[in-house]
C-alpha cells in the first residue's frame, strides 16, 4: 500500500504527464507512469484520472490543408537521400502527393520503383498509417503553427519523445529507442544470424 506522500507524488506526476502529453489516453499515461517507477495499480490510477476529469480530452486546432504537397515531399525525399542514398523502392498510399506527376518524375530520375497500396486498404501500410495518425493528432491538429522554424522545433521535439520515451504496445511497451539499442547489441554480439 503506497503512503500518502507516494500517492500525492503519483498524482502530481500524472498531472505533469497530462500536461506533457495532452493527446495520450489513460492507458498510455499509465504505462509511462509505470515506466517512471510509480508502483500504483491501474484501478487506482484510473480512479484518480477520472476524479481529476482528465478523461475529457480537448480538441486541438485544425489546420488548413496544403493544396499541392508533392514538391515538398520530393524535397524531403531528396534530403533523406543525401544522407542515406536513394532507395530501390518506396511503398506508399494513393494520396495526391504520391500519385502526382512530380513524384513519378522524381522516381524515374532516381531509378526508384513506386509501390502503391491498394485503394481502401490502409492495413497494407498500417505502421506508417499509425505513425501518421499520431503525428497529425499530436502535432498538426494540436498546435497552431505560425512559422516553419516553429514547425521544425515542435516536430523534432515530438519525434524525440516518440522514439525515446513513448512506450509502444507492438514492442511490448518498450520504446523504439530501446528496440534499436537491443538490435544493435544483438548485431554486435552475433553479426551473422
């Protein structure tokens, strides 16, 4: 049974987490709370979560969509390719930024094969769809962004948090950074599987 001071510390920590990660629901907040070393069971935390009315989320700001995102996508791909080289293939959905002639031209110029998921089948690209949804809800829809510099700062902060401290169910509630480190460790011990 946690002491009163532990409970108050846990409540303060829960409120801090809600401030830091306003789009997280109860389950993800509970996992982060446990990762930070708080020993409470989920029923107690959920009771506090509801008493504090943290279960009533607020919608963020909506953004105006960009009408022609294809050139921006091509520029981003070129920046990544400058560091990592051009891929042999890119798998994507049928969004307007990917089915444009600008994108087809870029792929032909760099000998990149374009592979499209079937229309109406987002599960064929589910990991990317999940990441995009999280980014849209937690960054684009949540913030009113006035400058490109501000957008970059918010995006970089979010991406570091997403990789280094956000637990993912698909990884057994570990972070992608922990999985990356685990794979590096395994590869250095036995480079030939």
